[in-house]
C-alpha cells in the first residue's frame, strides 16, 4: 500500500548503542512529507513532490567509499582505488562516535528489504538522522507488509548521519564524509554527506559481493523491462546514458530502473522498490512516464524552483545531477512482482561524445564481454571541472564504484548466462552523431527508441553480412536499415561528411579502449581480448 495509517509500533535501538526513545518508526510517505515541511527541511513543488537540497554533496564521493578489510573480505575483494580498505578497529571507533552523535538526535527508522525474489531477500533496517533520508529509503527499498513487520529480523543495517563530520586524522577517513561497508558486522555506515544515493548504493555494493560469492547470482547495474510475450530486456549503462528513460516504455512493463540480479534459472529480479532518475531537461513531452511520477510521494533533489513551486528542469546551477526518487508504483505500467523471466536482449548504453560509435550495433559474445568489462561512456565539457572537450570514461561492468570483486568475475558470469540463454547483445550510442560534442548533435530519442523497438521485435533481422556492415575500426556489426530511422543516421561515418576527421577520431577512441583494457588483460581470456577494436592506430 502506498500510504496506510502510521503504525503504532515502537522500536528499541539499544542493540545498536542508541539508548534514547526519541524514534519515529515506519512513518508513512505522507507523514514524512509533512515532517520535512514542518521542520523546514524542504519545500513542496507545484507537482506535489517534496524538493530538498542535499547540501555540500550532490553526488556520490567514490574516493570516500571504504570496505572493512576483515576475514570475510581480505582475500576476495579487488582492493585498489575503487575498493579502499578500512581497518576493523578504526571502523569500530568511528561507529561508536557516530552512535554517540545520534544519541542526541531525533531519529527516523525504517524496516525494509532488498531483492524482489524471495529466494534472495535481504532484510534491512535503515536509521536516519533526517526525515527526507528516511523517505528516500521508503521510496527506494522494498516495503514489507504489516504481517511481515510482525516478525521482522534485519540482516543488514544502514546507519545514516549526514550531520556527523569525521576527523580524518583521528578516524582514518580521507576527509569528513565517508561511506563504509562492514561485512562482518553487516553495517553500512554513512556520515558527513546528505546525498541520498549513498544509502542505496551502499546496499547495492553489499549485494554485489554477497550474491555472486554465495548465491551464484549475477548482480547488475542495469534497468530491465518485460514485453507482452514475457521476454525480458536488460539495459546496462552509466549515469546519463538513458537507463531509466529507455526502460520506462509504455509498451513494456518496467521491472526496475537501476539494480538487478540474474539468477541461475534465467530470471531477473529488481533489488529495489523505486526509481532514482535524473531530471536534467526533463519534459512531459519527451519522458511522460517519469514526469508523471513526480507527484506527492516523490523527492526532488537539488532542483531550482520559483516562488510558486514550479521546477526549472533546465537549471543546473546547483548541479547537473538533479534527481527524483519515487516508489515504483508511481509508474503505471510495472511488472508485479518485480521479476522477469526469459532474458532475450541486452543493451549496453553509452553516450559517446566523440560521435564515432554506431547508434546501434550487434555484438558477438566476445565483444559483449569486452564492452561489459570496459563500461565506456564519455564526459563532456561542463560536467566536471577542467573538462573542456570530450573525454573517454570507463567504468568496469558499467558500475565499477559498486563492484567489490574483480570485473572479470562479473564478465565471465555474464558471458556464461548469455551463452546459456542465447541472448542478443546490442551496443547503443545515445550520445553524439554528425561529429563530436560541440560539432554534432545528440542522438534523437525517437530514433534510439525506434532502434531498440526493432531489436526487441526482431525487425533488425538475422546476423549476416547482407543485413549488417562491419565497422572498420571497432569490428561491431551495424545494421544497414532500421524501421523509423533514416539510413544515414545508422552510419556514423556518413553523418560526419568528413571521412578523414571521422577516422582520426575513431582511432583516437579505439586507442583509449585498448589503453584502458591493459589493466584487465592478465585476467581476461583470449576470447574476451579478441572482442576489442582493431589493433592499429590511424
């Protein structure tokens, strides 16, 4: 149910070291909405959604994400710049300091769970300092029934204290903010940042270790939907490449928009109970389903509103990472429960700001594994300080900041599942056409939708040289024709009208792919290595 009456239950947090009873447990979305307004922590927009500002941090801080190095993790985690070790003793001391801080605060507590498939269900307890953080947890995690709450036993706990500032010298952190996973104590400890995405990504990261290590389930940073015939489609992609937009399709039921598991029996289940979508340049015309989900119960983050509460979705003066979280039931066309069977198509989404990758291409199994490990997209001018021209950006498995194991572990699991299910894999460029960023234009959404629809329906035809052109640099198969898409658009070289400039840029990008992959070559099989671009430069 969306908003039943507030439960009369109370809860004790003494086992966590919190001794006071100033705790608001399991408030409904409406009650949290009102709490935020009453405490002047947010404002109501004209669409009905609450709008809040997350403060200093408007996105994740990957350099401040740690994993406790203990008996469980020591030999299994891929330690390095992404998975940064944290000493158990330092964690215990920092945890005690955070709990001491929270003992003086009114707290909001929510019991929820992750994983829609009952075979993999993970019970969660979320302890929040702020009501809007707790409302985010209501939106993003799965909501237990009253009967389930009667005997609820949390397995993992999220302790979220945005107002607590660490002392880096004393606490072992890099700076005052931190997000730390402890697999022995089963705690995600978050402090010094109000960005809500740290809450869900903490649990996602935990599942990315637990599921493949102990359950033989492939965790995926992807969205997913299901067609009328019961076929499931998976959409991998980094932030801003179109996962939420392209999977939210009026003709297919949405399973989820960001985090899923692929089981040994070829079913896909959502980890979450909601969606967390970017809203930069959002419009009712281009993305009606997402726009329609922004109503009471949703949380807008770091947007600019006028005095009447009207949101200017084009205004990025706070951040380009403006967001909305909403429970999945705000979308009308959803799969219930959030589980899909019979995986038939996988789409790798990339926003290629160099404008050289085809708008759609079909991948062989070795190419699919290579591109999955690479996880390519591009940064454009203005997205980060110092970025003045397109820059290649690689994030292994399309979600490296959340992947505790070595990327080849996930890639090999994906490769086995692809072969077993006979799935088709497509590389989709939602970025630029007719030239790089600043010269060309962004690929039109209507064309991308048409290409994906054609792939899903089988209209793109069988893999053969008659139906496809093999790209001379990247070796991928690009279709010569697609319903609803001008033929010229399908050929990136043709859209440039300058072959020399096109190939110069294409080889520049292919070199970036090869240089990035060097760190994986020692771990990758020969089959995966063969999936990369041609090994010569212009």
